[in-house]
């Protein structure tokens, strides 16, 4: 299967070492979807570590009441930078990175539809991240070094107005979001075009791997929802510098208008991030259960359904802004309805492992953690969709715990799973399973210490975004446990980074298909040569490699 | 199982762990009570779903794990591509649960937010400021700050308090968990909510919408007074400020410095509105929006440098001499 690799795969091993400058030049000028994907991933991992450190600092501050570890101003910029970085410069690029890498390979294409747009999108997004962090030096001029955006990651008006947010920190935030938005729209467009136009012969829409389907939905969502976010950033800049009054409440503008603009992006954004996690689960769970995915058409329908419904739920972030009983009731219903397609997904994954032979590789361990944790995150989501319950829980630590259960317990677990699964394809070497098991168990303990117990202070009345709290509220013990969990997560993440570096140089050679898997990316060499396939493959079912490995019982017979 | 476990845990959280102050599971007013009952229903349903689904997952994970020593270890398991009946059942059952949950929720939304206002309800206007609360009683002619006094509401003859809310600057949110859910205070917009504490006492809360540097110390204190005490409090607050000739010097310091630009003391030339009304400041238990006890030492430290207790507070350090500082603290301490 993988005999076409002589030229490119060979050079990495045998060719004389190139100058560092040549290597750099190669990466900076590349339009290869795999290299761009890897740059997205590397860039996101760097910011994951940065924003993780910010989280650690916050947890030290909150471990005990009336702590003076950091100043209020520092704390406010820590939570703003943590949230903004994690959503825009970790979540989006890491998921688009995997998408960039995997989508063309899985549909048997030789590159993305628009390779140069692809490179442009990456570099403009990367520049956005740099700009956000340049605010530490540039926001108030050099004399104000250390100032960074401190308006919160959803930057509610009018706190972002010149009068409440002088200096340039908010401007850096706005420009960073704007630039990353342009990059994300470019990549989203590229993935949609690639999926629609570049599929190999025989790969009809209903034979696409579910991962590709989910990337199609997530890209369409990004395409639709990042536009209002970008528009709102431009309006905010006009308010700040040209004297317009969109959000300027002192002059008759509307603070609620910003909320609508932000959350019509912000809630679908959650799905933009979680759908790729579903995408990984849809590939990894069947392979390690040794069974075809259960209910492929229902999975596709549920994904598309989630995409549409997610556009109609944004105001559940606004149950307490005084929209009135009518909108509160409507958005309660819309939000609850999304539980139905989400439930279908969980049940179909359950049915996929049911009757299988589950191989607990590290990738599958993370995927199993994902299943349990996503179940819990979904259920606390149902609690929050109940508007009156949200009047109590909204903006409390319960909400913080809920969305971290989604972002860490579901999405980050699936990202780790994806690393263990596809790292061999990307690097040609296996990640250490032994280190991986340590990584999994330590991270699991840390995750549950932190985010299970984080629900409790919310129930006890602790609001989010406070730099310290009163000693007499009974919140300390819970915060202490939450903070202790963060240490475990940090250690586990270090292990993971170490594992990647070590395995890249010393890991066992993977070969083209280490997992005995079924989709097209495993039919080419690891790492795949430039342009992926020497011969464009032809497929006859959803699992082309299954058909080859089981000629007596091919999938094509049943579809 | 689900029905006994969750309320049990809730009782533990409300009594065993909390110090009675801000738990949403220790409701003391009608809106908080109806949210509590609804939340118990929701918790029971999600707990039941969790037990069923997590149980099935756990079973599958253990039962269907790969066993290397099994006779057919290398054979692929039977491939099953789906089943319309089964998939239909796990679509329809969640739909039914959603309908049930939605109807129960819609009822509470409407009964809380569309509740008719009784004629004897007390009106209070709440204005959020960076980083303190202004409370105006328009029909009683009282303006005060940070400590909200309202009458206890007897369930048989309810005397709820209706809050009309807005903000002078950024977004804030009024949250006293034992009395009701939160409601945001948004500039250029009027929101309303109502509370009806059913037992006398002090109910704590704090701002729940990030509003700037000192969001954390924008604390809320609601005093539910028995009717006679409330009447006495109202009568007292309606008096003009105490004018004690013994502290004339401190009064002069107050009126000859920038203090008067931001604070009001009824009956004097001080009519500023940027900071809390100080007409009866000495009658309050706390200063700095509930963050420290109101005593001369704290008052002195706060006036000398407000950032001592609240870094980022908008009140500037006044740079008064030690002598003037003592005088103005003595004056403010007489404003009972």
C-alpha cells in the first residue's frame, strides 16, 4: 500500500542535514496542508502552555480567601487573556490544524482547495495571537509594561468604552480577534471548498468519513458566525476612535446589542470547538472497538442538526439581562432541544462500543474519559438551560465548571486522544504508551479534582471573575481542592510535552497503519509524502481499508 | 435512588457546608423557593439520566474490553451498522423528557417574571456604580447605599419589595442567592425584579457581572426587618443629618475639600452623587460596599487611602493631614 514514498519520505532520513535557515524558509513559505496543519498545532500548543500558566496563577490566587498573590488588575487581565487565548489561539488553531492535516488525507485529496489561502489564513491568525500578547508591552506604552486586556473574554460594553478602558489594551484585544477571525473564515471556507470539490473518485457525500462531515459542519458554522463577531469588533473600534455610539450607553447606545452580537458568535463557537472533538471520537472509538460506527446516517443528521440549532440558542447567555419572560421561554426551549441530537450521538457511540473488542490504547482511554465527561457536561448544560436555574447559576463558578467540563473534559480529552492516534501518522513514530498512561491517569485525577469540585462554590453563591473572596462564605475548602487539581493537570501536561519530544526522536517507527484502521490517511506512508497519494485512490464504501483487508466481507456490500 | 440522593446532597450543601450565607439551596424567599423546587426536579431527572447512561457505558467498557487470551482474540467482532428502531427510541424518549422539563420551566419563568405587583409592595430603585450600590426609596424620600433595608414579607400578607434597576456606568448584577436569582443592572435600560424575605435577618450577596477592577468587593447586604423595626429605620433615615456643633471642625474639613463633590450629606452644601450618600453613614454596619466593618479606625484608614481595602476604587486618596483626618472621621462618626 505504501510503496510510493521513495522520494519524500526518504529525504527526511537520508539526505544531509540542511541549514536551520533552509528548514525555516521551507516552513515559512510552505503551502502544503500538512505542514500548515502542523504549524497550527504547534502554535496552539505553545499558547496552551501559556494560557495554562495563567490559569495556574489564578488558582494560586484563589486557593485561600483575601490572598495578595496578584493584584486585582493583574487578576483581571489574567482571566481575560486566559479565556481569549484558550478560545481563539488554542481551541480554534488546534482544531483547524487537525482539520487541515486530516481532511485532504481522509478524502483522498492531494492538498486543500486553496493552498495559498491556507497559508495566508494561518499566518494572519498567528499574527493576531502575537498582537494580543504584544499588548503586554504596547497597551499603555512602554512605561505601562505589563498592562494587558482586562475586560473579560466576552468584553461586555460599556466596559470596553474609552472612558472605562483607557489606553490601548482593548484595542489590541479587538485587533487580535479581528485578525484571527479573518484567518478562521479563510480556513473555514477552504475546508468547505475542499470537502465539496476535492473528494476522490467514489467518495460520495454519504461515504465521507464522519470526521470530514463534522469539519464541514463546523466550518460552515465558523463561516456564518465569525462574521457578526468581526462586525462587532469594527463597531467597537468606531465607538472608541470615531465617536460612533453603537455600544456607548452614555450617548444612547446599547450594551445589550454587544451581547447579542457577541453571543450569536459565542454560542455557536462552543459547537465550532466541540464538533471537531466529536469528529475525533467518530474515528477513534470505532477503530479501537473494532466495529463500524453505529448509525452513520443518524450521526450525520445529528451533526447537521446541532449546527442549525446552535444558531438559535445564543440568548441563553442572557437570561439575566432582562429580556423578559417571552425570550427567556423561547431560548430555554431552543437550548433544551439541542440535547436531543447530542443524546443521539452519545447513544450511538455507546452502541458502537457495545459488542466490540475495546483495545484500551491511550487514545481510547482518553476517548472513554471523553464519553463520561461529555455526558456530565451535557447534563449540567441541561440544568443551565432551565432559565430560572440559570438566574441562580449564571455567572457563578457553576457555569465556569460546566464550560470547563466541555472544553477540558470533552474537547481537550479528545484532542489528547487525537494526538495519541494521529501522532504516528504525522511524525512517523509512535508516542510512548507507557508515558501516555501516566499522562492519562494524572490528568484524569487533576481534571476531576479541579472541575468536579468547582461546581460547589457556584452553588454556594460564588460569582466568577472575582480576584478574591470573603473568608466567611464557606468557599475556601472547595477552592483549595480546585487549586490542588490544577497542579496535577500541569504535571500531566508536562509529561505529554516530554512524551512528544522524546517520541519524535526515539519513538518506535510507526509504519503506515499502526492501528489497523480503515480510513484513507492510513493507506499512505507515515508521515505522508508531499501531495499525499502517488495515485489518487478510489473508494467504494465508508471504510476503504476495511474493504481491502476483508475482501470476503466488504462494507460496500451493505451500503 | 435519584430522588433521595440529590435532595440529600442539597441539604448537606445548604446546612453542613455553608455558613448559612449564600447557598442557593437555602432559599428564604418566594422566587428562590420556586427555583429551588424546580432545581430539585431538574436534578432528579439529570441524575436519573446520568445513572442509566453512565451505567450502560461502564458496563460496555468492562464487558466488551479486548481480552488478548480469548480464543477468538484476533477475529474482528460482528459489524453492526445501525438499527432504525433503537435509534428512534433514543430520539423519542429524550424528546419527551425535553417537553416535560420545558413545561415545568416555562411555568416558573412566567409565575416569577409576570407576578402581579401587590398594592402594598415597597418600591426601591437600585443603581449600580463602580463599585457600590445606591438604593433610593422614591415614595419614602430616602437615599442610602450598600445596605438595603426592607420589610419581612409574611406569606399570608405578602409585602414584597420591587426593585427597579439600572446602572450609572458599566454592567452589574444583583445577586442575593437566598432571596432570588440574579438580575443585571445595565446602563440605559430599566430592569425589574422582586424579593420577599420570609424571615428577618441579614442576607448576603454580591455583584455577579464583571464591572471593573473592584468587582470582587461590590458586596450586597440585605436587611430584612420586622415591620416595627423597618418603620423605625425609615423614620430615622428620613431625618436630616445630625448637626453636632462639637464636630464643626470635621464638618468644615468635609465641606472645604473635594469630599462634597462626590458625596451628599442632606442639609449641608454637600450634594455630590458620584459616591455613596453619607447622610446617615454612621448608622451602617459596614463601609467600602460591605467589605469592612464600620468603625473609626477603618473609616480613617479608608479616607486616608481607599485602596487599602479596595485597590482600584474610584475614590482618590485625599492626602489630608493627620489632624484633618481625625476631625473628619469624628464628624462622620456622628452621622447616625
